């Protein structure tokens, strides 16, 4: 019996993963670090607490230059790249269908609250979903389970009675650590091999919606 669904947003309901990668490239460059798009793109889905020390082990996203890089990336998303983002196909319709099936929905994102406000508007679901987690709710981002555990606690959902919709291997890893199965979407740009830990894989929300009756959601 399924009670609720955890929703990742970046790459899942908004086609934003390339934009995040480019924002990291520019943010690192602004402080003298050379990080290529191809280097950072496979890491999108992790938070700054994971990405910054990956490329600069001496830095932390909490202080000093590391925090300045993280803040620069956030500003680039909000002021430069955010205006060009598009929703994933079928994003709003899938959320409406989940609600029609009386499923408890909560966003499980490690985005900042400002970024999440923007992303929910881009996904055209800001008027539909009102429960969410942000970077304030967890000490560590995906692939650590903190965000998933925070969302389960906030929504009072049991892990075995919830599913997550995500698009990266880090969604799958973090949810798995929290005991939650994942339905994955290819629209985040990861291969089926990289998403192999998911219980089902669809092209995008519209594809899941098209196959809803035979999906793990039923």
C-alpha cells in the first residue's frame, strides 16, 4: 500500500541539470579553479557540500572561498540560468494525477529555499505542492540519506509505504539508504545503467503518466 511520494525537482520535474553544471563551472572559475563541464556534469544531483571538496579538497561550502563559490553558483542559477529553464514534459499533469490518487506529496530536495521557489514555478507545480525539504533540513546532501529521512519525518511517511521520483544515481543511493524505492526518469541525462538501482525507469513525467496504471505507483 502506497501512502506518499517524495519528489526530487532538479532534473526530474525541471530540465535544469546542464544549467547547474555550467553554473558550477563559472562559479569555480570566478575564484581561480578550472573545472570543466564534463567533469562536473556527472556529479549533478549532489549538493555543494559534496561537489566543492571533490574538486578542491581544502575547501568547504560552509566557509571561506568554498562558501563564496557555492554562493556564486546559487546566484548564477537565480539570476542567469533560471530564466532559461523549462519544465520536464508532463510535470504538472503527473503531480495532479498523484494528488487525484490521494497520495501524500513532499518535495525531497537539497536546493536552497530561494532556488526551490524558482524551480517549483518553472515546473508549474508551485500551486500544487506545499510540503518540502530544502538544504536547511539536512547536514549532508545526496547521496547521503539525510534529505530523504527529513522528508519522511516531515510528511510522517513510513519508508516502505513511500516511493521517490528522481533522476540521478544519487537520488537512488540516498533513498535506498533510507529504505525508499525510486522510480527514475531519463530526462536528467543519466543512462539506464547509471539508474539501474531504480525499480522502474521512464523517459520523463509524461512517460510515467502514460504508463501509470502498470507502474509501481498503483
